[in-house]
């Protein structure tokens, strides 16, 4: 089957996702700056991930925002890796970030940068602050520094090394750079205000001694800048006009501005927005790494993970994630978004693009006794009723079929419109059948249905117009392709997995039924060579994606999302 789809369209701005150009408080700030001519009408953003893990759905919101704003205002957006902690960073993470951003539909042209590109300039900036008396080398241990720092209600105490002369500080800092001192023995700290109500302004650390091989600079450096110092200076070096970050950095903004003011370099403006919190999901890279390291998932790209690579393998599309980001918008206060909305965006996208196919997950054999043995018919089936341009395919039909075990009951309840002894149902695209007899095994379980078909009902319609309420999907036994199907549920069993008593672990909320693996499934022959990551709607089961790890022994399909859409029901009640 041809599973190629038309391009999803441009990613920048994604006005089509909600029918109009987006607006929010960040865009209002930008539009006011454009009106007054600030920055000469330039709009320049950046997406600055730390390469210490894989990106997740929360990062996707930031990617869409930063690249979307740049696209909307005909500006630029850089991809910059804030690689200042080599002990936790890896080339694997760099490569995955690059792949994820590009998969989402965004491009940074030749503007891929690294904080490590600027290590030399950052060092010069640090020396400049020392010369101005705004930074000093401190010998306090980490434990002592915490004691001196104070609390939210009590001011901190100044380090006994705070009043070293600029000459002594320069000498010590250069010797730190030369590798004369052991790891953790000294730091370079900004000299600001130990009595500040904002703890971030209490003489924060700018550099620490750390002998770790960097993925780009190797062993050239044994001191590394702290995130707060490197981030604002990197923004300034790249002439970023809007440094858009999440709310946890709001208290860091005075420090961001202080560094730029003291250095008297280009002033980027930091603007904070609410991070994405999603029900039944965790967003901490540290905790996601814990899941990987403890074997609770198969890896960063496990379809149970909220990582972009995991969502991609599960069957999420770039368009669905961009539409989700557009729908949730940009807020100033943290809130928790229902995962139902994310699933709705995927259904909405796949409904228009995914071919409809037939797959039997728990097979029960059907023999049509009045259908000729050895005969095979080719029946035409539309690939997607929502899009006639996707054409049709031919399905083989024969005397022996497989249907879903749940589609038959010997003693059905009222309003059971599927197959039962004496009842008539429609086989999708094929014939009307009736079941007069069942075959049981030695244990009394039904293992085969003996049925008859109405030979005049080819195409599934009764020639006399009689009403048949039930419609079943099926596959021809002689042509069915064996497959493995993974049914995914949510990774966590509670809406807020981070809500645990003190001393408890978020692991206690893992959903034991998050994954069910079905072997012995049977799918129509068009799926035999399904391309990796191709999408399908398995009739009455949901939307599925061909797993990249499918084997020669048979394709493997991951359920992306069931067919029911609780978000639509919730929305209708509002």
C-alpha cells in the first residue's frame, strides 16, 4: 500500500493549527518593540538545550515557541547547545537533539552553536569582572558555601576570601585555568550582595574546577563556566534579542541582567513563560534518565517515554505536536495540561492522513461453508474515506477468515450487534454472514465458527435493503500476515506522578499495565512491508505505527492512541 502523504506544510508559526496568527504576552512584547524600532526591527531567538539527555514534550513546546516566533516575525532562531557540564553531556544527546528539532519541522540554517564555542571569550569576560572588582576566587568548600549562603528569611554571610585584591584573584584564576588546584578546591564567584532577598544574587559561582573530558574541547579546559554565566553571555555574543525561557528562571533574571550590565555587552531580554506540565507524565530529565538506567523502560526512545524520540516511535507526528503546542498557548502561570488534549491532536492529524486497514489482534477462525473452496476474490477498499485522493487497495477474500474473538458471543447481552448464533453481520467491504454453528475444543472453548454468506451481498450491502447493524473487520486466513502488536497505555497510573510523600519515589506510580504485547496477531497483506514509522488506523482498534525495530519474522506495530477521544467529550461539556 502506498503510505506516502502530502507534506504537512510550513512549521514556522503554524497558524493553520488554530486558524489564525497566534498572539500572547510574549508576542505583545515583541510587537511593541517592533513598533518602537527597538533592535532595529530584528527578532532573534534561540533554542538552548543542555545535551545531558533526550528532549521531551516540554522541550517541544519551547522549540515551537522559539522557532515559531522567529518564523512569524521573519526573524532568526539559533540552535545552541549549552554544553558547560561535560560530566553529564554526550555526543549521543547532541545528535538526538539535532534530529528531534529537525523532525519537528524546524531548521536553523548555519546557526548551530555551542556554549563551548565561546569558552575563550567567557574566560575573558570573567577576567574583566575580576579586574572591575566584581568577581573573586573563593576557597570555601561546597558545604561551607551552603552554610554561608543563608536562607530565604536570613541573609547570607560574606566569604572570608571576598576581599582579595584584583591582582590576587587574577593570579589564582589563571592558576585555576592552568590546572594547579584539585577539583572543587576553588571557585570563581561574582561579588554582588550576600544580603539580597534573591538567593541567586548572593555571590553566585561563575566557574568551578572540573577535570572531565568535554565532547568537543577534549581536555583543553579544567575549569568550566556555570550555566547562569555562560547562558546570558552566549545570548549576548549571538545578539539574541529575546531569551525566552521557563518560569523557574524568573528569579535568575536579575543575575542575567547583572552580568550583561557589568560587562557592558549586548543586552538580550529574558522573558519567562510557564513550562509544560502534562498529566500522567514526568518532565524531569533526571528522572527520565533514572527510568532508563533502572530498566523501567527500554531506552530514551521507548514509546512509553514522553521524549520526542519516544513519541516519534510511538507514532506521533510533527504536525500533531505542533498543533498541541499551538492549542495550549503561552501562559504566565504554571498549570497542568490534560494528556487527553495531546492525544486528541494526534487523532485529529492521523484521521486525515492514516490509511484504514484491517488487523485482527485476538483471532477466531471463521469458515464460510457456502463459499467455494480454493476461490479468492479481490475486493476494493478505500484507503481513507476522509481523503478520496488516497485511493483504494484490493483485499483478498476467501472461504476461511479470521475475526476478533471479542466479536462473537454465544449468549450475547441486549444491544450486542456483533456475531452470535443465528445473527447476521456485515464483513467490512465483503459479504453479510450468519453463524449457524460453532466448533469447540476439548476444553469447551469456541475455536471456530461455521458460517454462511449471502452471495448477493458482495460489498457488504443486503440486496433487499434489510438492516444489518453490526460490521466486523477480518482478514483472509490464506493471505494474512503474522504480526506483533504492542498496546501502550500511560506510563504512570496517576495524573501527577511527582506528587509523592516525602521519602517516597515517583516510581511507585508506574502503571503495571502500561504495555501489553500481543503475538499471533494477523494483519492484511498490504502491511507485510510497512515502512518504519508509517501510520495506519487499525479499524476499531486505534491508530498504529510500524516500529523501526520490525523483524523479518513479521512486522511490529505500536499503538499510538486508541480511537476514543475523551478530549472531544470534555470539550463538548464545557
